[in-house]
C-alpha cells in the first residue's frame, strides 16, 4: 500500500496577511515621518527616538505576522470572523476608544488620556471590574507621567485643564 503524498501547505491566512501589511505600512509611514526629527541617544533621547523605535517595531512585528500568514500558521478564517462578528466589534471598540483618547488629549493631557484609554480597554477586553480597571488606568497614567515627563523630560501635552 502506498503512502499518500506530502500534504500541501495551508493556504495563506488572508486576515493575517492584510493586517500585517497594514502594520508594515503604518510603520513605514511613521518611520518616514520621523526621519527629520533628532534621534538623540539612549541617555538623552531626541524627538525622533521613540517614533523611530516604535515604527521599527511595527515593521518587524508586521513582517513576522506576514510570514506566518503566508505560511498559513495560525491564520484567521475571515468567514467565521464575519459570521461571529465579535472580532470586528472588538476592533471597532478599540479603535473608538483610541480615537476618543486622541480627541481628549488636548483637554486632559497625555498622561490622563493614556490612563483612561488603558483603563477602559482593560474594562472592556480584560473583563475586569470598574475598580480594578480604574486603578490600572490610574497606575498607567502615573507611570506615563513619571517616565516621560519627569525621567526622560519629554514635553507631553498637559491639557487645558492643567495649563
């Protein structure tokens, strides 16, 4: 009895490929936008330090996801995702929360907006209670302020309510 031939490779996971290409495109755009900013050093980062590092991370991670998607590893069945709709709803909620944080950053400042975003994300996606989510958001906001404003001396928007 002959053994069956080698199994064909799984089809590319379109969701992973599309998502990875979007990540790489955002990373490339951010990198190109930050090229004119001073990079600085690790001890004294310039205005372009974090945008450059984060955009490089997006490009690398997007590339890793792209390779996995093209190999069919851990792919997402888009039909099942559409049928269930939960993944799209979660992405929509996350995008809405991010846009909300962006909208209020000039009013409440970067640290508070980041804390609110993280707290609300934990409440929605981490399925934690309001007290735990608010505590986490407060801790993130405080950490952002301490690290970026006090330690790294980055000029963060303080918001109109603190100006």
